[in-house]
C-alpha cells in the first residue's frame, strides 16, 4: 500500500515536529508555539533556562530543491536569539537540516519579482557561512547539564514569612 502524500500544511508540520524532536534529542527543552505566533514555530531553552531562542521552521518535501521560500518579513526579522531551521524531508529517513542564524538569512535573502508583480523571497541551500555540518552547535551550543532531581531548587518562600 502506498502512503498518501502529505498536504503542504502537513509537510510544514512534519518539519516542525522533526525539528522539535532533533532539539529534544540534543538535550534542549522545546515547546510548540500557537500557530498564530508571528515568526516562530518553536520556543527553545537550555536546561538551566539561561538562554532561549525562537525558531522558524521552513520545510521542503522535495530534497532536490536547493532553496526554501520565506515571507516578506525575513529581511527585517533578525536577532541573536532567532534561528531558522530549514528542513528537507526524505520520506521515512532522517530529514536533512540546515540551521541558520536569522542575521545570516536576512542578509542572504533572494528577492525575485515575477512578471505578474508578485514578490518571492527565498533562502538558498548553497549560502556560505561559517558552520560545521548542519549548524546546530553554531546556533544553539550546548544545552547544559540537566538539573539534578536530588537537589531541586529551593521552594518558594512562604507568603507568611514575607510579611
């Protein structure tokens, strides 16, 4: 039996869930945002809640595509704590990831105007920047040690003690 093709929305969600799974596998704490969160599909933090990131995921079903489409805000949406994860789905295999800081995306956006006047924004897989492998370490670093459950943080003060 042949599996049905996923819709464009489903492919996008596959990319979000694969990214969340990969970040969790790497030791980070990951939460999905509500679908109406502007510019972010995931919120990520390290284990000590000292660093956090917003993550925008862009997904292609076709691994032969050498670019991902973006929205018009990509040129202005840049922050040290905002990261793009570009995902190329590969059927039942591990997807290919390209993890890129938003400042790199913003400065390397390809903007094309079609004959109809519509404007298309994209990011190329071939964009060169200083990274190893897929770029996870450069963007997120280490998640840090997992807090020891034997030594939890102290309990909050008793309200009566604060008077």
